[in-house]
């Protein structure tokens, strides 16, 4: 039973590996073909004795299969296990001296090859059980090398808006637009929206209801108020980067003009804001780096046509796009509890795998990339404009581990479940009366002006606006907060009729469903999925039709 389960998982990994391999082979440019069986450096691994032994061929056990397989020119005669070890050795050796994004990209590419060839070890081979363990180890190394490549990305001409998450989300959004074009549906809001509306689930639910192919991106930022959203849509994004529809998901505290809007104030005083005032919007580098990738060959064994089926269906997951599953299944525990990753135990260790905390290191030198705020006159508190003599690009420093959980569609999935019996053992309960987000409660003022500005902006550009009042728990909705919610709901219902935007009130949809929340006011991924499904099922919302754009990966 266990062996059949392992075999099914391995087959799933194998199919995904081959699908990605085919896409890589099509999309990557090559200089000269590099033989996959390049000999490993002498003495670099302890498995040389194993490699020297000729493995028992499965083809030799069945002469009919031998004749059938040999008649197919696409079936390589390479020993998959040997090929994998060679690539793993190259990756491990290169990691010792890697100090640039290009170096770590090459390390990652080698680990991809090592995984692909190790997974190609036939299920009936005596090496198979050992190979399955190696695949898991190599995938961990792949994840690490990808993290290092991201942490060492080019930091020339950085721009900061004094908000780590806005910086990160902006760079991701610009990269998303460069890759596949502007989204059809853009989600904005605070951390409640960042964790509370799942773009992939919304896309899948809409596809099931006759709206397939829509692109959905979550551009939410923690601490965002109405002023921050107004800044994002009207000042930060170029007109060509705007979506067909906007879903603004949040709640009353983002509209309280009596609170201290620290996020917006820091953004206004930032270097990036000063550049915007000078007429310069941030954008990514337009030129592709002058790096010619190596061209590798992936295994295509023909024992049971597994690879053939995966390659034949490669258009389905990748053309369908951004909701295609990752190449490899998520590894739940990257740490073995000892502070280091269990990389190939017979290979030279990758340098500094441990940060002493038992978790993967996150760009330990990231702080040096953070730009200091632009100099300001302390007496007048007027920031000086930056003279602009060249095109400005965005390249943001690495964030903490929480921000690293943001997926390629800008969504931060949180798996924890709110349990009031344990939650308040570590945190003091703060009632609405003493909550700074409800201080001097006022639904008019600057936040109302910003909201009206967004409504007018979207209406002028014929971009439908849907505002979603996100769910809250009973524990959160005490007397003070409940009164604020009632005022907010009444005001938004009135404004929606007057100004022509849609308002959906989910605030008390699941007050007792603590399993849908990660804390009293933030949804977890289960609640986010439920909200996304509810939105897709709303027949009164006229969702846009997808525009034809570039292929998603």
C-alpha cells in the first residue's frame, strides 16, 4: 500500500518535471549543447563506487520491451542515476563560489537537471528507493538556490516607497505585466485583502461559471488605507498597466480619517514618491541580460510512455496559465531541526546553509540594499526633489519570511486557524475602544476624499469597481467596532447607489467560523477561498472577458 502511494506521488512529480522540461527546452535560448553526462570532478563524491557498477537493465529482463524501446529514437541510452549524480555534483561545486544572480540561476538549472534525471530512474530499479530520497534532497537544494538567486538580484538604481511590502508587490506586479500583460481583475486593499482574496481560486471559480482565462492579481499592501489605494491606482501605475476591473476588498478601519495613516505618510515622504512628483513612474529594466544559457537535454525514457504523455499535455497546464501547479510539490519542512538543510549528503555542502535559526537564510546582507530616505529640510519638512537624468528602475531588497509567502499572483496564503482559547495566551485583548484604527472615528475627511477620487477615476476610465467588506469574527466585533461597521455599511450602500460602484457586505458572513480566520480580523487561505468563490458566484457582477495576451508560465 505504501509503495503504491509512493509510486503515485513519484509519477505526479515525474509528469510535472517533464512538462516544465519541455517548456524550458522551447523557451530557453542556447549556445552550444552541453552534454548531460559531463564527468564529475574526481573525488568530489563518495558514490563513485556505486556509479562504477553497471546497473541491472530493466530492458534486459524483457526482450520484447527491449526491441520496442530500442526502435524509438527518442529513448536515450544514458544511465539516469549517473546523469543525475553528475549534475548534482556540478551544482554543489558551483554553489561554493556562487556570488551573483547569474551564478545561482545556473546552480538552480543544474539542480533541475539533477532532479529530472534522478526521477527518471525506472520504478523497478533496485536504485529507485534511494533515488526517491535524492529527489527530495535535490528539490530542497533547488529551492535554496532559487532563494539565493532572488536575494542577489541586481540592485542597481533601486527605488523605495518606504514600505517593504509595497516595494515587493510593485516589483512583482510590474514583472507580471511584463510577462503576461495587465490583469483582467486587480485586487487592492490592506493586509485583509492580501490574505483574504485568492486570485487563483477566483479565476478557477469564474472559469467553472463560464468565464475561463481571466487573469487575476492581488496588489494589496499591509496597512493600506483609502489614501494608499488612491495613490496606487492614480499615481503609481501607468494607464497601460491598469486592469479591466478592480475588486477593492477591505473594511471600515481603512476609511477612518481620525486614525494615524502611517503607511500613507511614509509613502508620501519616500524617495519613490519624490520621483513620481518629478513625473517619473517606476519600471523594470527593459533590456534582457546579455547571458546565453546552457542548453541541456532532459531524460525521455519510454518504458511506459509516462514522459510522452506528460510532454503531449504540456500545453494544457502552461497555456491555461498562472494557476498551473508548481513544478515540484511543496516541501512542508525545509528544516530538519538542526539548522541546516539535508542536501546531498555525499556532496560538498552548499555554503552557509544555516543561519543558526533552523530555517533557510534570507539574504543576510539584504539590509545593505535598503536605500535611506531622501534628505529633507528638517525645519520645513519639505523633501527635496531628486534630479532625474536617466530611466529609473525598480529592484527591491529581499523581504522577511512572511513576505516570501506571497505567490506569483500577489496573494499571501495563511494556513493557521484562529483559536481564541490559545490566541490570547500570547496576545493581550484590545477592545475597539482602545484600538488605534478606530481612534477619533470619522468616515469623512481625507479618506473619504481619497475614496471619491478612486470612484471618479475608475468611472472616467470605465473600469468597474467592486467593493467587498470582508468578514470578521464575533470576537472582533465588540460594541465599538460593531457600531462602526453599521455606520460604514449604511454609508457604502448609499454611496454605491449614488456613484455607481458595487458594494458587497460580507462583514458578518461567518462570525463564528473561526476556522476561516488566522486571527480575529484576517482570513486564512480557507476563508480567502470561500470569499473568492462567493464573488465568482455573484450573478449580479458582470465580469470582464479575457483579453488575448502572452502565454503565462
